[in-house]
């Protein structure tokens, strides 16, 4: 298949405010010192996929796709001394995977590997323009490559017990990244930076047990999640870095009358792992927020 995209954008930016109109006897919204922008972009993006099914329980597939995100203009700032335009983003994506069932359908195993090659990758960042103006701008990283692996497993161990597991691996890096990341109008080489919010390893495991008890069902869920360290800031400022974290949660839920009534007892983040996320507008301000601590609770619900 294929897709042809053509986008045209017109944008006017300026400092918003009001002025007094004596004739109308009221204030009127105004846009001071407006600056006009316009752009037009087009691209053809093909896609191709193939699959092979050697038997009823197994299917191998592969795909190649191209993606396109048009350029544009950012407007989250108080003035437009900065050039507000950014260029389109392009990506080529390759995937190879297997979908399979085993043990008479009781076990499902689906591995996938993928590779994405970005050109002019769009990155949104916060920069200080002056002591009274902060801009959310979009910069184009020249190239970015992402290699990943995903493993998904589901096993119906018994009629009552089900196990689900997933693992993800991502190796993301910039090939070239030349941009002004701090608003000083100086383009620097940022190719050695790590892309934000791309943990190298993630893992999840959940077991669910359902038992008939009295007039209803008792559902027990034990879940564990792990995430590797990640960078939170575009410039990899250490204040935005977060270490690895894991989470252990458990839920016991009893439902009856065809699950119309349900009472649950739960514990979240039982290991009480704390993590501080920060957003920086250096050197003007820093804000942060914590994840939820160990939380234990109960609830009762009725479905109407």
C-alpha cells in the first residue's frame, strides 16, 4: 500500500493582550507585533508486509513502512524573536515477528524485533528566551536510530491460574543532532545525548487466579513491573535523570450476583519505591513531582 500526504499551514504569532476601544467602550483582544508564517509539505509513504503460516499454530510476518510528519510552527512563547518553524520528520520502520500458540492453545508466545531510522526527528524542548519569556520550541534532530525487541507470553497454567509476562529492549541513539537547545542562538553538536523516555529494559509479570468461593468468584492478582533508568531532559541534565524502578502490586477482589457487586482490597507499590520526575527551564525554574508511595486501600462497587 501507499499514502500521499500534502499539508499546507498558515500561522500568525505574536504577543497576546488587550487594548481599550473608546468607541466600543470595552477592551478588545489584540495580537501585538504579529508575525506571519506559511509552509507546504508533501510526501509519499509506501508500506509492505508479508506473512507465512507454516501450520495452524504459527505465523511469521515481516513489514516495511515509511512514515511522515509534516513541518509546522510552534506558538507557546511570548514573542517571536525566535524562528518558530520546524521541518518535517521522516522514518523508515522494519519489523519481523512471530505469533505462535503451544500446548494445545494454552500458551501464546509472540516475539517481535524492530528497527526505526528517523531523519529530521522532531524534538520538543523548553528554552529560556529571557527572564520573562520561556518558549516551547521544536528542533529537528538530523538522525535517530532505534532498535528494539518485544517478547510477550501468556500461559493458562490451569483453569484457575493465568500467567502473563512481557519484556522490552530498546537501543535508541542520535546519529547526528545539531541544534540550539538552550536558546543562546548557538547551534551545538548534541549527537552524544540519550533520547528521552527510552528505557533500555522493561519487564512485567502478572499472575491471576480465579476461584469459586460461595456465591461468587475470588480474583487474586499479583503484578510486578520493572523499568530501567531514563533521561527526562532533552539536554540530559542530571536533575532530569531517573534511575531504575520496580513496582509490586496485589489485588484481591470478590464479586457476586454475576459481578454486579464487588469488594476489593489492594496494595500498590508495596516496595515503596519513590521516584522524583523533574521539568527544568534552566536557569529560571525547576518543578518536580513524586510517584505515589505505598498505597493500601479497599473499595466497594455496584454495577447498574
